[in-house]
C-alpha cells in the first residue's frame, strides 16, 4: 500500500495539501541558498502548476519559500520527507530506490501528473535541471525523461560497460543513463511501476523505470543536462557496487524477458537541450592494479566462473592472463558474452546471487583496465566511437543471449 | 531303554516342531515385511528420482556448492544416490519391523535400541549436512571477498574456513552419535586449534605483504605528489 512508503510526520502535511500537478523529490540536503535557487528555477515553469517539493531536511527552507506563492505562476509547497534525505544506514542504491517509492506514493496520493527526482548534489548539478527534466513530461507528453550527462571518459564505467549497452541491446533504445538517477516521469509510468499490478517492480523502481516504459510503449526521451561530478572511487567497495547496481538490472531483465526477446537492433530516443562537451582530460589510470585484480580472479575464482561461463569463454580468459599489460585488451564480444552469462546465471540462481555478482568484479576490472589503457589519450569523439563499438558488440551477441536464455542446458558453447 | 530313547526323541521332535511352528509365523511376517518394503522402496525410489530430476537437483547441487558430489555416486548422479538412500532406508525399516514380529525378547530389545538410535543418526546427518552447506557458503564468501581485496592467500583462507566449519560439524555429529566423545573432543580441539593457527599464519603472511605495500605507498606519498584515481564506477 502506498501509505507504507509515506512517513507518518509527512502524512499529516500531505493530507493538508489538496492536490498537486508535479512532485519533486530532492535527495541532497540543501542549504538555504540552493533551496532558494531551486525555488526560483521551478517558478520559471509555465502555467499555474501546483508543485510539491519533498526535501530530506525541510528546516533549510526559507520562510517565504514554504508558503504558497500568490498571483500567477506555479505554487510551491515544501514538505519534509525523511526517506528522501541522505540515508546512512542503507546502501546508496537502496536509499535511492526507497526515495523513488516514497515519491511515487506521494504522487499517487496527490494525484500528480508528473514527478521528478534530483539525486545528484546541487553543487555539481545546476538547479535548472529540475525544470529541464520535467518539461518534456509536462509539456511534450513524454513519460520518461532520462539525463544525458556530459561524458567524461573515465566516469560512470559501470554504466558505460554494462548497464547502458545492455539496456540498449535488450530494449532497443539508446539511452545513456537508464538508471538516472536524476529522472523525470509521468503519472502513467509511476502508476505502472508502483501500482497494484506492478508489485514486482516496486523492489527496484530505479532499474524498472526504463524497461517498463519501453516495454509498455511509453514515450522516452533524453535531456542534455550538463556535467555531473561523481564521488571518488572506493576500491574496497567495488564488488558491493556491482551487487547493488547489476542485481536490479538483471532482475528487471528477468521480468521483461518476453519483451526484450522480441526486440532487434536499437534506435536513438528524442533529445532535449543542447549537447555539451567535456574538456579534454589527460588523467593517468593505474592499470596495473586493475590487471592484478583480474589476474588474481582468474587464478582463484576459476571454480566459480566455471559454473557461470562456458568453456570457450574460460579459455579466452586464460589466454588474456598471458598477455603483458601493454598488449592487454578484453575483446568487446567476449565482454558482452560474459555479461550475458552472468545475467543468465543470475536468473537460474546457479550460485548465490550476491556471490555471483561479487565474483564478477575481477572481470569488470579487467575490462576497465583494457578500456582505460586504450582511452588514456583519447578525445571525446574517440571515446564515443569506442563505446558505440562496445554497444554494437552487445547487439551482435544478442542471439547468443537469447539462445542461452531459452535453452540454458542445451546451448552451452 | 529303547522306550526311554524313543520318548526322549519324541520329546525333542515335539520341542523342535513346537519351536519351528512358533518361529514360522514370525519368519513369514519377516519375508512379507521385507517383500512389501522392497516394493515400497522401489516405488519410492522411482518417485524420488523423478522428483529430483524434475527440479534439476543435480545441477542445483552444483550451484549450492557441491561440485564434486557426482563422484560420490557410482552412477555419477546425486539424484540416483539420494533415491537409493531413501530405498535402503525403507528396506531397513521393513527389516526391523519384520524382525520385531518374532516376538522374542532379544529381537524386541534389539529393534527398540536400533529405533531409539535413529533420532541420533538423523540428528547427526542433519548437523553434518548443515555443516557442509555452511562450510561451502562461507568458503565461497571468503574466497570472493579475499580476491576482491587483492589477498594473495585467499584460496588458503577459504580452504581453512571450510575445514574449520567441517571439523566443527563432524565433531558435533559424532557427539550426537555418542561415539567416543572424549577422543572426539580432544581430536576436535587439536584440529580446530591447528586450523586456527594455520589461518593466523596465512593472515599474518598476507598482512606482512599488505603492510609492506602500505608503507611503500606512504613513503612514495611523501616524496611525490599523490595522483588521484580518475576512475569513477557509477
């Protein structure tokens, strides 16, 4: 029930609000200045919209911002919403998922036409993002607006290596960041994901939004929203990150199997906003550390990988370990097949799912090593070309996935 | 004299026939019980095997962390092994029921003591099974965790943890079976201590490497500018 996701202290405040057209959730704890900027940015939206903003810490809201504005233009109401705030107890993905469920519940209760979540910190995200993400939904009739961040070649590696090409190849839509986390969505979509017939998607709403939207023929677009600064890498936690990010994606893949097995090829989605370019980076990556992890995994995890990967793939991986760091490169087709095999093993529960995804870490770091070495001196165009090649490899290898998915015992090359 | 011998022989024959007639119903019951139990065992074995095949038990067992179970069974199939075990259990139960039908005090006592011991055997088997599952799970967790933390001795740690849990499970199972509990306790203490010592050495050896690397990094940091890792995963 939607009430389960609405905190008691916020429920009273929500009940006082009659209805809303737009519900905006801001995950980051904002200072007075940032709240005022968001406030001003939302006022630029057209029409007499009733906007409810859910904030983790509403104490930072200026007194004048808390009261509905008079005259023409949007009416803004701030509501304190603890699940939206930074949650230190859970993992980041779980916190964001909880925030999404919470926002869906508020949206349903208020009868909102659209919703939006800003999960990135506003120091790095311009406040007008809120408007840019909701405008296609409110004004052009799109159901899901996903962000298209300025690509930095060494950022969002998990997304560029697995999530984005996998979603593209499965569902046939070229989306740069299917998991957002900053997203705009329509009432139709969030009702579908959080409604009574979509209980299964409630578990991981973030990973379900794009697949559900595409499979149900809803309209999806991308919004060019500028650069996003990601937190520094915690190397001791890479495997947890894989579990958190890939688990929901593989689950969504399992649930939408009937839909993606029919899809062939991929097409771009509508774009909004001006594409921006990143400055040329000349950063150096410690490839040896990544390769050491890959080599160690290849030495010690053969028993586990042997349960997941077919013999031909294991043989190719063994060949890779004999290469020098200068020669090392994981072929795209091999990488795509590895991802598919792990997705299949996740579905079949070949081994404990957490073990499975954690055991993928050395393989992922191996891919990252090859990519980092190749892209060290590459410019933005070369990076785009490289990632396009990878996405094509996923698409070319899709028949392999479909065959293994349908006949896991019989088709085992 | 002849009369006396004849009488003695008659009495012996009568005693023998009486004993035989007293034994015969029991024997028939034993044969019938055995026959019924064999038929039941055969049917049950087929059902169990089909059930296990339908749930892909062999493949699942490999997934649960028993990749070498195929070697235990002569037919190279854990499903066959389990079905035969069930069949043997049914035949054994039938045999015990049949033996109890002799109505002799000795056999009744034997059957009673065997049946009284069955819960111990089942308990020990359960403990052992749980121990094997936990050992495999923990070994895999430790191995994956160690590899992801770049521990060079991850495999050794994993094997150590597995044997630690297995030794504990076997000791508990033997305790449950009431077999030489004093010796088991002593052997368990020695083995457990030995494994802990081996693991400590493994960790210490690994830690030595880690500390050396860490110190090396610290030293490098003081002389050269620390380069921030540009990789971001999500």
